[in-house]
């Protein structure tokens, strides 16, 4: 059942990683239940564009999508008092894939931690056991000038960050703000990884690297943290099963430096939850705009979650300024990695390249000589490009 697929970054990809499963029923019927989580801020705007794109591609490839929307994040807090209603998790579990936009906004920032929008996102990842987050950072030739780094530094950059998503300091116990015996407040979080958690993300990373340029860089802080030493030892031990992959290790501070100094040295990066959160955003910015970057979060079975790397951009929400392309490319990743529909994914990715070739740009990627468009107009250009 494994297929050789071409990814957004034009590398063969294997969505199954041995044990990751695609729902068989979906493959046979070509009907897919997709849960849409538009969330907050620009989420509903970019999701609306993406649904139209999916419908257009669906009709071309004889794919029938059943969309159901559910609440998450701030909008869920406003309606139900919780950022991840039980109903949302249950609808997601029953679907073939989950397409998420973004959550969060200033108005919910002062709520207690367990009621914050971000808690809903972490709960979704944990609830669906999405332990592997794949974030491509590929420089598109049309957008080389959008990068804040020099052309010669970024041209040809093609990095995949594989981030562990359900462990590490974001989930470790104990956590909280406690009062010391002296009556002082003390904030505590715990960075912890079990060997099995490191091994399973390590396997995904080696498999990913093997299908790309065969180079894997594991990032940790083993010179200071015991948890990182275990990480390094386990990743190094896995290497004997992947003789075709060249493994290297970097401390996270050096990795951050190398990413902006000489990003072309990287092929695939594997790292834990916190370091991956930071480094994948840094890698994202090499490409010029966070508004262009999709991601996939996968578990061992069940639906994956496909979402843009960016947040809810409350500063431009409701103004028709958002770039919908990261969301649209997330839908392409969903078709490829989650629903095993590579031709439909290719079609969407080609449409994105075409609208960029035609010169259409939202504000975040605008440069002189191109045509400035809003979110909706970019959607219309995509629909034209598809047909
Ligand atoms: P952000 O990604 O929302 O915005 C950072 C900057 O990039 C802003 O200037 C924004 O306007 C711009 N930007 C982001 N996406 C864009 C797009 N598609 N088109 C054009 N411009 C875009 O990050 P932030 O400002 O740090 O966070 C805002 C809110 O989003 C916070 O509440 C944060 O918690 C949340 N957030 C959510 C996610 C998620 O849902 N996965 C990720 C990061 C941040």
C-alpha cells in the first residue's frame, strides 16, 4: 500500500513511514470526510479560499469532500467556554483528515493557561497523538527576493524540519507556578523525553531524509541537558539502521546560527518540541514569508492535521490582507500525505506556482513590479489557474 510520491518540495515522500496508515475506506470510495477548523483571526478568510480550491480540484479529480466545521481556539472559548470542546475532538477523530487554519488573538491572552486558545491546539495534537510535525521550508524561485537574506545565501534552500510534537517541555510534568517556602512565586516546566518517543520521531526523520538528499541533522542541547544527551544517544543508535543517511548533530544555538549563516547545508533537521518550534519559524523566514508555509502533523494511525505554519495574524484579520497560500498548500499536503491523492496535490501546487508566475502577491510577499492582491483575489486567481 505504500506509494512513491512527490512532495511539495519535489522530493519523493512516503506518507506511511512504515506504520502510519491512510484510511482504507477513503482510498476505495474517493469520498473524504474533512473536518475544517477555521479558528480565529485570519483563519476563516484563508479557510474560505482553500475550501473553494479543494472543491474545484475535487471536481477535476472525481474526489468528493464532505466538509464539517468545528470550533477550536478563541472562537470555541467564546461559544463554549473551552478552547477544545469534546465535540470537536470527536468530529476530528471520525474524519479522514483535519484542515486547521490558526488560533489565538489578543482578546484571549489574559485568560488562565488552561483556557487559552493555544491549549486547544496542544490538546488537539495530543488527542490525535500527532507526534510528528513536518515543516518544509523551500525557497520558491519566484520569491527569492522576498527573503530578508541575500539571494546567494537563500537561493536553492530546501529544508524539511521534523519536529517532535507531543512530548518535551510543552507536555512534561511537573508544570505550573508554585509558591516556594519563602513565599516567592516559581514557574516550572519540565523537559522530558522517553527513549521510545525519541526513537519513533527519529525513525520518521531518517525515513524522510532517506527520500530527500540523505542528510539528517539532529539538533539538541546535549552539552547542558541530560534529556538532550539521551536524545543524541538514541538518534545515534538508530543511525545503524539507515546506512544510506548521513547523520550529524548540532547544538541548538549553533543550529540557529547556521540556519541564517549557510542554510543550504541543511537537508532534513530533526529536533524536539521546543527547539523545533523555534527553528522551524527561523527556517520559515528564510523563505521570505510565513504566509507561504504549510505543515503536516501525523500520528501512527488516524487522521493527520494539516495547517499553515503561521498564526492567526490578528493585526490583519478581517481586512482581506491575508495570504491564503500557506493554507492552500496545507490542503495540498493533506491530499498527498493524508488522503493519498498526489495528482490532486500536484495540481494545487502547480496552481500556486502559476499565480506567483503571473505576478500576484499579497502584502506579505509583495515586491515592486508585481500585482498586489487581497486574500479573496488571490483565491480567484487560484481558481482561474486551476481551470
Ligand atoms: P502570526 O503568525 O499570527 O503573525 C506574525 C506576523 O506575520 C504578523 O505580522 C502577521 O500579520 C503576519 N502573517 C502571519 N500569517 C500571515 C498570512 N497568512 N498572510 C500575511 N501575513 C501573515 O504570529 P503572532 O503574531 O506571533 O501570533 C498571533 C496569534 O496567533 C497569537 O495569539 C498566537 O498565539 C497565535 N499563533 C497561533 C498559531 C497556530 O494556530 N498554529 C501559531 C503561531 C501563533
